[in-house]
């Protein structure tokens, strides 16, 4: 008799060529996609050469994306970009995204249909978990594991136990994926899903867009999660209909699948939220998160700046002006999203309000590139981490929030609920 399995178990078992994988077991499994960016690629290339690599395992299953430091900000980042271009050319990679208009990898790969349901994906970046929104087991690895994956097309995993997350209730005005993600981080804390897989269920799911799902999966690594998977449903198939580059088969958990525990979140009555410095799980309502003056608002990154998010921000900003003290930076995460934002008039709304548009890249999210914060400055960002010094000086402070809160904060010059602006 077959033992029931979760989505995570099934994907790992199928890629390991096994009928069943016990949580906690160590398995070696074949990979469907390997991702590297301009932070991790140089180390991975060195590891690739150190182990005698001459060719990648499959030139159609390796993706390099320059997104963190492009357009090149200095000579060091220019050299990284050059190294990536040369490696991609030498390996004849089919999918490489270079230069200042490539886009943010964890938005770009889904947009390009390069990661699909039921697949096993690794990337040398913690936000690889974002692709769990598509029903893939996607997780971050270190540069040495990435180097081995480039050569062999395989990786080793300790199969995680899974947590069942049930989402229900009715979404209120201005509540989106980022608010749900922050509410879950408040429930889980920094270690509540340590080396476990989160799998989502519940009556709210049909009403959650793919953009919202990606925001939720993206932030779950802040609870220690190894992966964060949504089921493959109509939302998934609609999203992939004109995007998928390969055929795919969905994976669903068995009815009696074993979950380590169940967490329930009813979003009815949920208010707009913000995470206070310097911890993503220190979450409060936007009205009570903090009253200190804000110097910068960043709407961008792979967490909550997709087209749906930009539309929300533009609704709040329309006909209003950014506070004189605030720098509003808006970076659509891919060229395609930037172009659509132009066509819909969103960019005009941002500029008319006093914002500045930036290139499709990670930009201020990781710091040291665009939008660096000075000593003592405060930012509100639709990013995924607000650790001390993340976006600049160690004494700067970052609040994390969704696009509606970010836009309202830009107008009022402090962390604000959008209702405060729109009323």
C-alpha cells in the first residue's frame, strides 16, 4: 500500500526516482532548473572550474540573471557582469539575462515560463522559494552546491517535514499578498518553519492572484522555510497558458498526507500591515507600526512590485503629491512590466506625484547600489528584508510593507495606512 505524501515529498521522490521519501531522509535528485545571479555566479564559476567542470549538464536548464548590481555601478560589478557573459557564451546557455534591462530573476523566470509546476529548482539565492507559488519545489542553495549542480544536474536534499497553511476569510480593501505574508510571519516568527516546507490550502486560494501567491512564497524564507508551495489550480493554469516553455504535470498532495502541524489564518478584518526594523516578523498594523519621519519609499524588488502591485500603488498616488521630505523610487522588476506600466499610465502617475523611475533590477533592495540610505534615515520598502544596514548605513531603519502602504507612506511622510490618505 502506498504511503500518503505531501507535495514536497512527491516532487523530491519523483526527481530521486523513488516511490516514497520519508521526511528527514537524505536524497539525491535530478534538477529541472538551476538559477544563478550576479551575487552568486562568480563563486559558482570558481567552484565549477575547481571540480573540473567543462560543460553544464544542460544548456537549456541553467539560467544566469544579472539583477543585483546592474546597470553596473562600479568596476567590480562590471567585471562580474563580464564574467557572467563570458561563461554564458562559453556554455552556450539558452536563457541568459544580462545588462541593465534584464529584470529581477524571481519575477523574470516565472514571467518567461521557465519554472513550472511539479519541478525541482535550485538557485543560489534565498528568494528562489518564490517559485513555489507555481507549484514547484524551489529552494536556495550555497555556491558550492550550485557549482556541483551546474556540472551534474543533481542536488542533495534532506526531505523536509511540511506545515499545512489554511487561508480563509474575505480580503478587505487594499489588503494584498504582502499583508498576508507579513501576517503569516507574525504567526510563525523567525524559526517557526525552520527547514520545513509550507503548503497552502483553504477557500481563499481561488481569490489569490499569482502575484499575491508569489509575494507570500517569497517572504516565507524569513520563517526558516525550505520551500513554500501553492497547489496547482485554475489560477496557475491561467497564468501559465501563454508562458510555459515546456510541458508540465502538476503534483497534488494525497488526502491523508502527513503534516507536522496546521496553521490557520482568517484574513477577514486584516488591516494593512508593516514590519518594523530590523525584523521581518516584527509586524504591526500600518497605523501603529511607527510614527518617525520617512525619508525614502522604495516600490520594487521580487517581493511586491509586480504589475498588480504597481496598479495598487498608482491608485493611492493618483492626483496626490509625495511628501517634500520623501524620495519615492519605483523600479518595475522586469522590462515587460515596465512597458505595461507605461502603456497603462502608471509611470505617468508615479512621475506626476514626484516619484523617480529606475531600471528593472533589484535596485535598493540589497543596498550598495541605488537608493542607499544615509545615517539615521528611514525607509518604507516593498522588499523582503529589513535587517540592520540592509539598504545603507547601519543606523538607517527599514519598514517592510505592501504597495498600498508604501504609496500612502510616501504621501504622508510616515508609515501610513492607505485609508488615511484616501479618506
